[in-house]
C-alpha cells in the first residue's frame, strides 16, 4: 500500500504536487501559445502595414518571463535539469541516494533564497513606479513570476527530497527514477 494514503502530511504533499503540476503545464502552454500568436501577428502587421505593433515586444517579454520561470519548475519536476553525473553514476545506489537527497535539499534552499532576493527586487521595482510604455501596466507585475517560479521550483526539489526519503529507489524528481533509458527506444533511425 502506498505510504501517502496512510500519512495525511504526505497525502497533502502529493495533492500540492499534482496542483503545481497542472499550474505549470497551463502556464507553459499558455505562454508558448501566446508568444507564437503575438510573434505571428507582429510579422503580419510588419509585412502588411510596414510597421510592427509596439505592444508585441512588451507582451513577448512578459511571456518569456512566465515561460522561463514556469519552465524552471517544470524541468525540476520532470528531472530535465542539467546534471554532471560522471562521478555520481559510478557510486553505489545507497550513496547516490544520499547525494540526491543532499543535492535536492541544497538546490531547494537556494531556490528559496533566490525567491527571497527576487521578491526584494520586485519591491524596488514597485517603489520606482516604472510602467511598460506600450501596455501601461506596472513593470513589477511582470516580475512577479520570478519569485513564484523560484518558490515552486524550491518546493519541487523539496518534494524530491521527501520522495527519496520515503522510497527505496533513487529519484531525480518526484516523477523520474534515477537511471538512463535505452537509447534505442529514445531515437528511431
């Protein structure tokens, strides 16, 4: 029986993890679709009217920030982050598990620290009163996604720590076991 069905804390963490996954997916999908539509509209207006809409640059900047920081968490959730694993892969499973717990915990702490600093930056931008000229919205709204992305990524790495503590296998993320897939299955020639 799954331990998360017995323990209400683990059950709550699993629920939060699933909700975060849906949030990330929606933000990434909407951000990428919006960037594509806005870029296509910009090309069309530039071609037809010989002038691009000034709003497109600002909108694309907003969606790049959203996709970047929602994507950060998505990469952590799916074990798609960069890792240099030559030494790690040569270690026995128990030591790899300890390393993964330590690496995920330290990364989680750093993500929360970056969230704190990015929040401080947002306060400075808010106090400056800067606005986006074409859209007319305050700039700090755009950067709100930065601490959200760092916080959700920090949570994701923390959930990886919990997963590695409660499971026997080694996990790169809550969804991805450590190891390499067969390269023949990944690529078709």
